[in-house]
C-alpha cells in the first residue's frame, strides 16, 4: 500500500503561492482558525490590526532601505548613515509612519516565542499610536487576552512574516498588503451577512460611482464612510489617471457612526497611503456633523437604507426641500449631501429603490422640490443581488448643483433634463448568491453618462449620446412631471416585460419588494412574522 501523501503545511502553501490572490486565500484560511477564541465583534479589528501593523512596518523598512541606498550613493559615512536612519523626519516627510524598534515586525517575529506574542503585539500597537498622532486611539490592543489562542496567534504571525508581500506580480509590499486588507474586508462582510453592509459596499458598486463622478481633484466627502471603500477606489482612479500623464489630487473628508468601523476606515486609508480627515472621533452625521463648514466637490456615499431611528430635528437648516419623515432617513441623507455640495459639486448615492417613488410622509413632495430645483442629474436602477447584506433592491442617485456647460469645460447643457439608466439586467453571478457588475457593464453605464454630460473622457473616446430603448433615456422636466415626479428608470426607458424576466431576477425582485414593505410599514407582530415567513419561502 503506497504511503499517504502528506498534506502541505500553511507555510509550505504560502511559499508555493505565486499570486497575491493565493496569498490572500491562505492568510484568510489561517486567520479564520482564530475565530472561535475571539469575540466576534472584535475579530475584524484583531485580524486587520495585524495586517496594518505589518503594513506600517514594511513601509518603514522600505523607506529605511531606500534612504540607506541614497545616502551610500552620496558618499555618506556608515556612522552618519546610522544617524540618518533614526531621524524620524526622513520617514514622516515621505508620508511613512515612524515605527519604533520594538514595534517593527522583524523584532516582534524574532522575540515572539521568548517574550509572548500577544504581549509584544499590544505593546507594538501602543508604541505606534504614541509616535504617530493620526493613529492615536485607532489600533486594537486586544492580543494578550486570556481568550486569545496564543499558539494560533503565533502561527499567524509566522505566516504573515513568511508571506512574500513585496515579491508578487511586480507590486510593492504596500500595494499587496492593501489588496489583502480589501480582500479581508470583503470576506468579513460576506461572513457577517446583513451587519456586514454597515461597513462594506460591494466593489463594483463603488467603482461605478467613482467612474461616473471622476473625482480627479478637489474635496471628496462621504458622510457614512464605513470602512473607507469609496475613498480607496477614488484614489485608485486617480493613480490610473496620473499614470496616463494627467494631474490629479484629492482631499478626503468622512464621518462614521460606529466606533469599530471608524477604526477600520482609519487603518484602510493609512494602508493605502490616503491622508484623510475622518475627524478625531466617530459620530452621528445628523446629530453631530464633524465637518459643518465643508463644501465638497464630490460626495460619494452608501448610507444605511430606510433607517427609522435617526436624530431628526425639524428646524434643521439642511431640510431646504422639506422635513424628512421620522420613520425613514433616506431624504435626510439626500438633503444632507446636497447641503455639502459646492457651487459645481456632484454626488453619487446608493439608496433603496423605494426612494425613487415613495409618496409617504411627504417624501414625494421633497422629491418634487429637488427635481424642480434641477438637482437630479441621473438615476440608475441596479440589478438584484449586488448586495449580499440585503434583499432590498437598490438604485443610484446622481446629483449636480450645476448642469450648465460650465464655460471652458464645454459640457453639454443638461439643465432641465434627467438621464435615466435601467441596469437591472446587467452583471453576472460571481457565485450562487452574489452578482457583480463586469468591466464591460461599468464601461457601458459610465460611458452613457459621460456621453450625455459631454465630459472630456467621452470626447476623447468619441462617444455621443443617444437614447437606447430599454436601457437609457434623457427626460425633460415636463416628462418627469407627467410621471408625478416618480424617478424609476423603467418608467422612462421602457419596463421589462414580466414574461421575459428570469426566475432568479423575479424572485429577488419580489423578495426585495416585500422587504421594503416590511421596512416602510410598522405593523403588528403577526404581520411581522408572516412577512418574514414569506421572505424565507421566496429566498429558499
């Protein structure tokens, strides 16, 4: 009988990994083994805190090696080089965090067995926060607790130490670690289901907003920033724009209600090299606006859908178009974002489909006022199942303070018009439960918008706008008035016939409508139970 083939260890798998995706999967598998010994609410901070510490250490070492090489080439003596290498200004001036010796990953890995890995990690987090003002109160100090499996933690530290972050696909360590951080955030959101939506927006949805708004320069604001995904995608677009020889730069402003999510966002921005202003603390955007005087060039947000319990103040100056109802904050979010836009600012917002047509509690009147103020530029109906965290169908609102040609920009004059895009049939299934928008989908939707608006990118590609039956339609305000200010794209581009709708799309649509009814109407416990039962049957 031939000997049974020995299963490779995690270290052996890691050494044989040739791509960043393989490294991500191996590290996730290893980190997942710690889940049972850590409070579920802290697990994200625990694992992402480790990745962040590895990032700041790698970035520090890369700058240190770069500095030593530069000084040696200039003929500086070894003693002088040693002094320069401990000059913190040489690091902070290059936008690199200063990492004390006992917080450097190499030192932790070398001393973990003799001094205790949990103790060293807590001390390292504390040292990095003390030495770097922007990170104060941000990093987790939860590694030396009795409920943490120190053996598995030490193995995970070894794995992260062995991962060839700087040697895959010709990417620097910071880029690969940034991708690992994003990969883990996505996996955490999937694992947490509905709660995961509080800190994570599907990447293809974020990319669509960014591709349409093109936030190349100026002030970018997200009032419900979650883990900072909007800012990360904007930074990636800017990098690509720069690589094409264009100038680009943004200033980032954000706010987050949840303390732990705020910490994740601060780490996410830092790991991607984004110097963002997320305020000194977390806070409620409605009750405690952390950026009261901000006028942004771009607003990008995925606020929580249909929230009932929100800080409503009827006298708030932000409610220029009508006081939002106390049982739904959708129009509070929209008006808050309008209040933050500069003279030519634009916004992209993810909201529940009900926001496009609701007539309850004055929402129809608020929507009418916003349309008549010519604030709505474009409405996009999204396909089902983009969000693992909710069955509620979603849409995108694009707002603009100025739809004129804007002088030298030479844009198309779209005053008094709204572009409607029906993307419900787009996307492909990434797995049994989640749909994603493909590169072709993103290019098509964004391309139609840019052609309609007459942007520089559309002109460069030779794109000209025209209505496409069943997909897009540019409607004048008179047409919108005829539809009683309902902004559902299907009313303008032509609705999909019911018999042509696929089984999966129909089931998701029905489930979403039922979920919206559940959110919008506060009925008896018996109805609550019946709706949940029917939702379960349809989703099964």
